[in-house]
C-alpha cells in the first residue's frame, strides 16, 4: 500500500488557498527583511544623489510594469471555455510569477541600500512591499482576472 506523494490537487479551492499561502510567505519574507533592516540601522535618514534617483525610479516602475504584463500574458494561456482546473493552474503560475518579480526587486533594493547607504532604495523597497500587499490574491480579483462564469464561481463557496 503505497501512496503517491507527488499527486497534484485539482480542487480549485485548494489551489487558491495555496496561491494565497505562497503570496503570504513572499510578502511576509520581504516585509520581515525591511523591518529587520529598519531595526538594525535604527533611524533611517533620507539621503540620495542624482544617479541613484534614476536607478530607484527605474526599480520602482519597470518591475511593476513587467510583472503586470507577464501576469496578463500567462493568464491568456487559457481560453474562456477551458476547465476550471486548467484556469487555476495557470492562475497559480501567473500570480506566483508576479509576486516573485516584485520580491526580487525588493531584495535588490535592500542590497543596494546596504551597499550605498542611499535611503531612496529603502523607500523603493517599502513602496514595492505596499504594492505586493495591494495585489494580494482575493477571490473577487481572481474571478475577474480569470473571467469565471457563475457555475465556476460556485465551486469556491
């Protein structure tokens, strides 16, 4: 009597809960890093130079735009008539990809802050964390992004 360990779940509720849990872990890890940095450095005084301003603005705009475009493109892999299980699998991939892009940029901003001491990078990391919190997966947002019909939406109640 052996059980399959790598059995994939096709339950839409379980997939959605897993996406939320992964998002929570990514957001929590990035938030913890930013808070830890704040408590280690004590008072953070605002300082920056002209060259770091360009980099910081790019670090704020480019990942957000790229993650949104990638998210939409991944979601387009399924058609409107695809089964809910396929849509949820693609949704998981899109949502996690979007979060990882933002998290990676947060880590890069923190590293640049530690290396250069420019507070602007810390502000970028914090702003990206707020963005990550704003796009946290909710059922309503998922329903709209996947264009689920009434029958599929009922499977989440």
